[in-house]
C-alpha cells in the first residue's frame, strides 16, 4: 500500500485507536503521519484515554479524522455494536472514516468443516502464540486466563454481510470492505470519502 502524508491546515491528523492497548503496538503504515491517541478499557496498558467504547459519546465530538478499531468490535454483544458505531460517528469529523477489522466467522466455519477441525486445533501461529478455532470464536484463551478479565472474551461474531449491514444501519455513507486470512476489513466513511484518503488506501 502506498503512503501519503495527510495534513489538515498544517496540523497533524488525529487517529483514535480504539482498544489499541498502548503505542508500542504497531499501526498500519497509512497512519505514520497521524497523531495516535490510544483508547482502551484496561488501565494497565496506560493508554491515553481509559474508557469503554460503549460510552464514546461522553467524549468531545468531531475531534478525530479516523478511528482505528482492530479486533475490538467483537468484544461487544451484537446489541451493543450499534452503540459503539454511533460513538465512532460522534467522534469523527465530517470527512472522517472508521477502519475496522474483525474475525471472519463465516470463513472460519467453512475452514472448520472443510478441514474437519476440532475446536482446539491450531489454525495458525501468531506473535503471541498458537491460535485455535476456539480462540477466534471466543477470544484468545491464554490472555483471558492470565488476565482474569472477561472483557478480553469475544461476545459476538461477524460475516462480511453482517458487519456491512451494521455499518449501514449506523449511518456510515460509504463502505469499502474486503476479506482474507480469516479477517474482515472495512473502511467506513462518515461522509463522502476524500480523494486524498482513497489514494492513501489505494482505493480506485
């Protein structure tokens, strides 16, 4: 993916990194020139904002150019997802966008059936260790056990269609989405996407 420097009136653009733990966790290269503001529910990571994403409307509106939410939305029940997405819209500027990644449960089910996998079979190796079918469905078991915190558990799951439907119902105007490697990725725009942002993500 190409890298463009996005500036606004000489000021650095602001990214809200929802559930991002802390700033040691790398971001996609597209955000190299954004100010990375980390919001997380767990104070032990020392994020910039300790807050539950269910209550984003408590924060000042329209202060971010982008919201990055990588493998966090599935930590909320399906009936809570509209409230989280409404919070994203509340915080985004008029030309802002949300960049969301979640596990692809529909693809996971296909792989499990096709390969005749058991729930504790390892799907792949990650930097934190082996990831099983159960880890994708219900959250990374080792982290939940070691932390003793239920907020690390997964409370819902998405297909590509279900995620896009939720974003449309929330009021996002334009949604680009893709799937691959057991993951759904979307760029959802509050208003009309700028050519600058489309170029940033190589969207034609």
